[in-house]
C-alpha cells in the first residue's frame, strides 16, 4: 500500500499534537480538541501532496501558522499563564467532567476558526507577499474548511448514540448548546474577519480595537459551548 508523504513542516505540527496527546489525561477537555485537531491536520497533510489544493506552499505555511496559535495557548496554560481570551473557555473548564468531550471539541473549533484562522490567513498572506483576494487563496481556504467540516461531522456522529440515551430535557438543552456552533457559519464569518483584518493591517489602533472585540465575541461563544448540563455516560 502506498503511503502518502506529508510535508515536513506539517509533519512537525502533527508530531507536536501527538506529543500533547501523550501528555494529557484523555478526560482533559483540552485533549478532546487536540484529538480532533490532530485528525484534521493529518488529513490536511495527506491532501497537500494529493492534489487537493491549488497552492500547496500557501496551505503548508498556513497550516503551520494556524497551529502555532493553538500551541501558544497550550504553552501558556502549561506554565500557569492565561492564554488568549478565545482559548480560556476550553482551558478554564478543562477539568469539568460534566462538560462533554464534544463540547470541548466544538469550543476549540470556535476559538481556532472564528479567531485563529483569520489571523493565520492574514499572517500567511503578509509573509508570502500576496492578499486574501489573490487567487487561489480563497479557494484553498474553502478546501481547508471542507476538511474541518468532514472531521466535525465524524466527531458529532460519534456522540449521537450517547445523546439519544439522555433524558429528553437534558438532551434538548445539550443539543441546543451544540447546535450553536456551525462550521458553515464559522467559515463564512472567519473569511469576513480575514478581509477586515487585512484592510486594517496598517492601522495599528483600529486593528487592535477590532482584535479585542473579536476576542471578546469568540470567548463569549466559547463559554456558552462549555456550559455544563449533564455528565456524559461513562
């Protein structure tokens, strides 16, 4: 069987995620997101050399800068520092066993897509001397989100049987929380944010205000996603 070669920089990202996985208690809320993100990154790495993207170099660099924002949050929490506000809902609630792993996974997706993805696209464009509107940046952006959506759907389906076993009221409450995050909405919102950040990139005051507002908005959504309802079945 032919093995798909994953580009070196992406393989380094995967190795770091696997190391994080080994360090964390499987019940840790941060582990729930890390496991999901690892699956996404492995898939992206395979697709880079499989002809899925139009600009492999751009996607490879985006993957690294994108992951770095998550690693910054992990590293901050590891030494007792406060991570970026968008990541605090995940790390603050990580030991709460009433919060479902799926809630943590989606709260991580909320932080990473609604905030980190836009920041990473802008940084990648600046590094490479291109713009978000230069072809094929948006096309490849959408393709990355296709992969995110694929893994999100797989993870959601894994918890469907457990949700069906809950009492009706608890199930409805939890489903309401889980449905508040949509990969399609996040994708569209993140692209609009990308364009806004790009337009403001040379105005440090305005850019700072926009980023703080973005952080507050994403953090609020994250806190809602990790609202405790009922413990998951053991």
